[in-house]
């Protein structure tokens, strides 16, 4: 029997990083990439089962902190990992409901380890 991959929603406005994350994470997960929080929120509410969220903080249209708060309003349990180049966002992200905060640039192996800890 085929085992289905868990779905990971990625919200990242940097196209190069977004593509890299999808390529690396698709090995173990079905990675859905979105370019901002607004697009990620639409995908989250589109009826697709999302098992985890990886979001940047600063994005156009809707930032990651707002996305985290909206997701937490409807789902308290889904793992959310927030990433940012600004260390000042750490406490705000955790207060909004993120499970983890990663400071950019980060090692991809650290990211994968954190995702697996929450999703496997």
C-alpha cells in the first residue's frame, strides 16, 4: 500500500529561496509553495489537508505574523515554523503561535530536522 506524503505549506516571497525549499522538502513532503501570507491563507482554506506550515515574516499582502495568528484562530495544533532575517521577530512569532523560529540564513539540515520533529 502506497504511503501518502504529509503536506507542508510554504509561504516565502523570495522566489529563489521558495524554489529551493520546495525542491529540498519535496523529498519527504508534498510541499505547496505560496508567495505571500494572503496566498498561503487561501490555500490553507481551500480544503487541502495541511500538516505543517513554514512561513517567512515579512511578505507583501499579508506577513507571516498575521498568517500565524489567522491559522491559530482555526487550528491550534498544526505545527508552524517561522523564519526571518530579523531576530527581533522571534518573540512576536512565538507569541502569535509559531512552534519554532529560525533566523535566516539557516542550515537546511537544521530546518529539515525541525520539520521532521513536528511532522513525523
